[in-house]
C-alpha cells in the first residue's frame, strides 16, 4: 500500500472477516499529508446509464466516515461535484484548509492521514484508476 495512491476499482469478495457487496466496485487508498500539502485527485465517474450511484468519501483508520454532520465536505457524488465534465471527469482537492469555493474540497478535518474510499453501485462501465499527486497547498 502506497500513501496518496488510490487503487484500481474492483469488486471485493471477502475473507473470514466479511465481504463487499457483490454489486459494488470499490477503490481505496491511504492519504498522508503534512499541513502545507494538498492531494489532487483526478478521475472520471461513469454515467448514470452505466452506474446507478458513484461516490467518494473519507474514512478514518477504523473505516468510519468522518464528521459529515457539521457541514464539512468529506464526500462527493456525481451531483455534488463542481465542474463535473460531460464525460464524467472531475478534479478534487484533499487538504487541511479550504482552498476556496471553486474547488471540490475534501476536508481532512486536520487529520494527518486517513483513507479515500470510492464506491460504484450496479456498475457496467470499465472503471479507470484515479490519478493523484501531492502539491504544496500554496500552489493551488
């Protein structure tokens, strides 16, 4: 497992500890960021015709979602994204600070690390691995 890299989407058919849903594709990867860094995430969601629902969310090391109840952005689906391309393309910023309204911001809540987790429900599309790279927050 490599920090700040999200794996290729696929199905997860479990182990003795459990299994993923058979009609869902998953992708995940750990983030590790210093306070002055940001992780740029670029990808493409499948269309509504190819996938009933797709989203990305942030989890802690215990696989619990972060505090979505208090207005922070720790998840996005296709309908919530700004500048969502006709081909399904998007760009998100994972960072400790809000980079501004023009960005799809995933808020780390000040956590140095966690997990970026994707889900694609009832998907028939060929799913692409998202691209990531770490930059200095001030370079946004």
